[in-house]
C-alpha cells in the first residue's frame, strides 16, 4: 500500500491499536487515541505503562487503524520518539499535551487542573513516524 494513501486515511481518524514489542519479542497491544499531522502521529502516554517501557527499550511499533467496516483498515509500521516525562505544569511536555488536547477536544474547563493531572499521571508524548504501510481501503 502507498504510504501517502495510508496516512491520508489515518489522518481522518483518532483511535488505533498500538503494537509494541515485549522484551521477549512477543507483541503487546493497547488501544490508543492519536492525532496525525504532517505524517507524524502524536500519542499521549504514561510512564508506568507496558507500552512506554517497551518503546523505551525498542522504538519499533505498529499502528492498526480500523475503518468503518472490516474491509477498510490501515496498518502503519514505524518508529517512536518519546518526550521526557512531564515534571512541571508549565514545562514543554505539558504545553504539547495542552495542544494535543485542544486539537482533539477544544478548550478544557480547567486548564490548571489538566496541567496538574499531566504531571501527577507521569504523562509524556510519543511521536510515531510511519515508514511503511499495509491495508485495505475497500468500499
């Protein structure tokens, strides 16, 4: 599948299955939300989850993006770069998480609370860059 077509399909969606690799090589999968801009998917993660630990050790990952029916899907293979963990309500990581939230949901009712939660939850940002794609874009 053409990577450009796959990215166009993925840009119009928000949820995916992120597949990372466990230490023993077996896949570990998680449902995630993402935002795709200019070919890079931004994902909000927490530092204590298996997927984050897996990506810290091995940045290879796959995003499976379902379409509206069983014969419509895209699978993106690529690598992930992880930001530092948020440590202050006004650090660069939290600022990116604010932008991520705004792009998907609009304004938050309490930005101070949101910012504090990003630090308390140990949030960080993953940037997934696709290198190849497979899939079906059937009707």
